[in-house]
């Protein structure tokens, strides 16, 4: 049986990268590379339960499979048949995360005047259909609303850039970063913001706001696989200010430039978790060898 191992960005908005292991009608998904949720999708399950897929358990390397309570003996038997090959695939391939990103179909909000991409709205796998109702609005997400103080300014400048009638476009990206749109017009890799949000703005305060958001986004952005060493190093230092997020996601970083910087962040996260409930430690932290 064929085992597919791939990753896709969690959208919308971009929140990180989802790791996927797929075997037949079974699929396992993880947002941190350690804890996996297992699903079974089969026409007979749909007929039996009315659900397109059933969550039948969780899996970790340490604890193995923990089955969810699945009602119905017929569906339960089918789920067991689907699940067994998936468990074997998890044991064999889960240690190899992060997997290559396969969501190469990208939906970008465009500048109203130049038509240049401003911010990534959504992605799809190449074999997935484009949604019939296409939203031409960037959604920053609740985490950004809670954690990034300058979000109203950023939203305002993005909205102004998009104009009164916002327009977005789907592009199919190639291995080298180049792309074609739905009319098969070609675009070079340089046409697209490398960190999913453009840093090209006419006013200095706008550039600072965009850069500040990218820095806030850094723990998730570090999961991207096309970054240069310079970009990754800058993002690592920005990400270290959000130690808890780094501690959750670092296993999915395909490369590390400043190992000590991220190690300090993870130690800081453990100290925060071990401290009094609600404590939040964000001061500069020194690592002493």
C-alpha cells in the first residue's frame, strides 16, 4: 500500500504547517510533529455515519494509539482495517518530519494599482479544487488580534493597498518559486513576497508595521522551507521573543541557524510553564554554558 508523506500550510490565515501521512483511506495529521490525530475516510463510513471522515484516535511515539470511541460495529470494523496500515506508517515515517510542502496553489491579495501580490490569503494542494466562493480579504486570525498590538494599522494599510474593490488571484508555484496564473501567464519568483506579506510600502511607518508583524509571525514562518540562511537567522531571533510558540513548533523547523538562540527560548518556555499560573516571562534571557 502506498504511503504519502507531505505537509501543507495551515490557512487561513497562515498559522504554521500541517504534517500529513496518508495511507489509502486513512490519514494522520500533526501540527507539532509529535501528537497525531488519525482519521478514516471511506464511502461506507459516509453511508453509515453521515460523516465524510471519522476521527478514530490519536497517536504519539511514546504512548502509541489511543482509540476514540467509535459507535457502530460495521463502521468500527472498517475503521480498524483502515487504521492498521496507518499505524505502521506512523511508526516508520513520523520521525522524518518535517515533510515537503505540497500546497503549491496560492491565493494572493493584489495591489489595486500594480497588481503585485500583497499578502497570502489561502493555499490548496495542486489536485484540490479552488473554492467556488473566493474571498478577496486577508483574515489575520484571532491569535494576531490577541497578540499583535499594531494589527489595526496593518489591516488598514493592507485594505488601502487593495483598493475599494479588492482583487485576488490564484497562482501555481513551481519548485524554483516561479509561478503561472490561471491564464498560464508566467511570473518570476521575485514577484512574490518571500515571507507571505510584502515589505514594500511607500511610508516608513508602514514598512515598520509590516516588518513588526513578520517578526511576530516568526515562530510559524520558520516552518517554511524556502528561506535563506539570512532570513532564517533573522526570524529565529525574532521568534525567540515568543518562547512558548517556539517550544511548540521547533521540531518542524527544517533547518536551524542559531541553535543556542532557539534553545534559550525553549528553556524560557519551560520556566514559564513551571512558574505560577498565569506568569509570563518575556525579559531578555541569558544562556550560560
